[in-house]
């Protein structure tokens, strides 16, 4: 029995991991929407190369195919775009890429949106696709919503508009677990809001504790990497609601708190410079953050860039360094300067511990990018 032909529209880490899950049941091709080219992904290649960043860094020889051919033959197309416009234009970019993909959709295809939306966002996508293609969801086109959490390949919920029984999605191993697309949107948004509100509560209570110079005993520390991962979803939820609605207000307040946290990190770093009387020319700041430049959302990258640019108002030598690159300490440390290292994830904390052993008595101050902004 021939394999189902699947195309991933977007060369992203989520698409690559999703391909690894499906490749035994499907013929999978990943589309680089920027270069307008596509490449087949074989099971053996995926097993040897589980990480997209490493694959692209090595520039492997892959067979490329024309975009039109791949999308024209695909039975299932997953929308997994790489969004990189400035923060306030991200939602516009997502719509633009959905419109571009619509040019290649044909009768009978199943379009799977794996980019999360706010409540009602998929209805807007369906209207856009039907207008662009002349196809109708439920008769000549199936539209499914399988939102992927950041850096994950298992959809949070599975829903569809249009017939799915014994269709290609069933053949790929998916079964509906939500009543319809709108209920799936609400379920996903509820999970995002719950996690985000919990994070900003930690941030704001920790800020008050720092100002009062009191300790705050809380559960396990959460790093900047974790509580910045849903910024795209929060923007989508805020945009989906009328101004003044409670959900829009809550999402907006949460985004504001996250934006304030960037300022808290910068202010804490300035305090270190002031307390230790460090000269800018004799200081290096390293933002230790193992960022994935191929993930769908660009918010983590933009947060890192924002912190870097703000810190450069005080110290010229500011670098964003991946924890995986700091073996031996050469990447993150300057032996001739005082090094201020801001650790942004638990993974990077582990990398720093290994690096610290090799460095011995290096002149350094450590700031943990958690709500408490603990120093070491």
C-alpha cells in the first residue's frame, strides 16, 4: 500500500520533529517557504540527524524538488511556518504565509494548521483559504487544527472542519479529541492563559520581594526560556477578542508583565555593575541561552535581542551565547574582563556548571533569569 504523501510548509524544528513521527507511515517532504524549494526526508536520515539546527549547520547534500510539484501532489499539508517579523507584525506575517500557501492548494487536500491561533482564528483562516482557492471546507477541502506547542511535535489537540473518517489524517495515526475546531481553540488558549498567568504572578511577586529585600520561598525555579515561550499565543488571544473584553485585558496585562521582566533583567545587571564598580570597558556580559533559530515562533529570539540591545546602552561587549557552545568557557568568558553571565534556561544552567569547572577562579558574576533574579 503506497504511503500517504505529506508536505510540511515551513522549514522549522517543529516540522522536522513532526516529520520524524510520521516518516514511517508517510512520504514526507519539507518545504522551505523562503527559498521556495522542498526536500524529501528519509527515515534513515532522520534517525542519524534528529536536530534540524545541526543538519542546517552542516549543509548536507539533500535532493531538492520544485515547490509547485510537492504541494500539488501532497494529500496532507501541515502549516508550520517560520515567523520572524518584528513582534507587532507576527500575526500579520502568519496570515501572509497562509495566503501564500493557499495558492498551491488543490481539490481533495487536507490542510492542517499547526500554528496556534486565538479563539476564532481558524474561522478567519478558512474564509481566507476558501476565497483564495474557490474550494469549500467540508466538500472539496478538509481543514484540521493540530496546534503544536513550542519545540514539540505532538499536537496539543486534534480537531477538524470537514470529513475526517477514514481520511489521510486517520492513516497518519490521528484521531479527533476535541468536539470541533472552535472548542480546540478554547482548550488550547485556556492552557496557555493558565501557564502564562502563573508565570507572571511569580514575576510580579518576586519583584515586590526584591524591592522589599525579603526572601520569597517558592517551588522550583522557572527560567526566562520557559515563561517566554507563549508570547505568540498571547498576542493571538489578545487580538481575537474585542477591546475591553476580560480575556483580551488579561492577555494584554500578561504580555505587559513579560515585557517588564526584560527591564527587570537589565536593571538587575546594572545593579551588579554599580555594586561592583565595574567599568564598561572592563566588563563582558554573556546571555547564556540555547536558542533554536529554526523554531516556528521568533519570540524567544526577539526577547534575547531586546535584552542584548538594552544592555549595550551600558556595556559594549554583550553577547548571546548558546550553552552548547561554551565547553571550556572560551565562548562565554573573557579572562581579561569581569564576566557577568545571565543564565536563561535550566539546560544552560547545566552547561554553565560544566564550564565553570574548567574555568577555575575566573572573575565572574552569575545572574539566574528566573522571577527572583538570584545571583551567584
